[in-house]
C-alpha cells in the first residue's frame, strides 16, 4: 500500500466537538463518582480500563475516517488534442443593421455559439475588430467561459468607425502557438465592408500553409439602413446619415469575404442562406489536422475510510456493552 494521504485534512476541525464531549463525559463521570461515594456506593468493573481504552480508540478511528484516508493506486496521463480557432468578430456600426434578424451582430454571436456547441476539445479565442482589433479572450478550451465572453461582445467595444479586417488577421496569426503542428483556423464573421482594404496583403505576407481562413458573410446583398442610438446606446433614435444628409446604407460585400477566404486556403459561407452553411463549415473544421496541446495527470486513489469507520463504531459498541456493577461500601 502506498503512503496514506488524506482527502479532507481540514475536517480535523470536526474533532473539536467530539473532544469536547469526551471532556464533558469525563467530568460527568468524576462528578458521578463523588455522588456515589457520598452514598457509600461505588462502581465496580474489572474491565473499566478496557472500556475507556476502547472508547478513546473508537473515537480516534472515527475522526481519522472523517479526514478521508486514501492511498494512491495509479496515475493516468490524459492528452488534450484539438485545433486553435480564433473567431474574428466585426463590431463596426454596420453590424447593427437589421437586414437579418434580430441584427447582424446578434446573428454573428448566435452562429459562434452554434459552432461552439459542435466543438470537442478545440481551443477558441475571440478578436473583436472595427477600425482596430484586440484579443478579448485568449485561446481556451473552457467553453462555458467562452460563452460568458461572447455574451458581452457588442458594437460599442472599440471606438472609431470603419472596418479593418487585416489588423485582426495579423493579430490572430501572431497569437497562434508556433510549436503546434495542428492546422490554425481563423473564422471571420463580418458584412465585408472593409474600409481599409489590406486584408489580402496581410494574407500574402503570411507564409503559413497550416493557416485556414474561413469567412461568414453576415447580412444580405439588399442591405439596410444603419441605426443610430442615443448616447446611452439603449434607445434607437433613427438612422445614421452621411455628411451630405443621406441615409447610410450598408450591404453585404460577399466578394470581399470570398477573396479573403480564397487567399487564406479556406472557404466562404453566407449566414442568410440557413443553418446548412454553418453545418458545412463545422464539417470542414472537423476534418482538419489536430495536435496535442496539453498533458494532465489524473491520480487514482483507493478510499480507505471504511477501514477506520467500521472498527471505530465497533469499539464504541463494545465499550457501551461492558457492564458496570454498583455495590454498597
């Protein structure tokens, strides 16, 4: 048997109450003896010492069982295997357009959540972008945490107007683990209205055959007006106008996203065409090359509390059954 360990060492605090009870019982027995002595009566038992020893040992064994004694019987190494996936989410004002329901940014978040539901073991991260980009959530395999980060993504995260997909792509590429042999995946969710057209130049400068860039077009080619909100961002006050006083119309620029996907060894999908598009994407992702990204040890223990609890209770019962006899003196 390996060295004894305790699973719940802090349960030692539970020893305070039993020990206090023992002290009270001891004081009570002494008081009882004094009363019997005054009555010229004493307790006679040739097993009195044995009874005390059994009570103390029984209490000790029960207390040990509360600490969760266990012994190590083996160690299993668990390897985590998967892809590294960065979601690049367009948070420019045009993502508030309601040509898809409820609006573009909400549809993008719903799509990401549906993709997460189909992943197993892959690490994911979020990079929101408009005129600038930043890593909102680094790569993690904690999908519950990812859903919390996804919930707060909105169009007011990054100040300034415009859409710079190239900056987000460059940031994602630099953030991947260079030691992994797995394919690296970037999924861009945008309406494709890139005001700073440098994304193709960024992709050309990246010499990485493992990088796969997929794009998801959010919106419709018919488009819609860009909503305007009050300073709090809670109430829609109308629609944005340009410097000439004309309403700002935003349309899905599918060709831009198709060019990015083609240059990035990936594929283009259009969200408004239905769930079949996203299913095709997840199937494609599942076929990509994966690699081990972490190794954990899981220790297996044999629980031993029963070997202390059973004898402890038995000793208490035996001590209780030992008879006492009172005689007059």
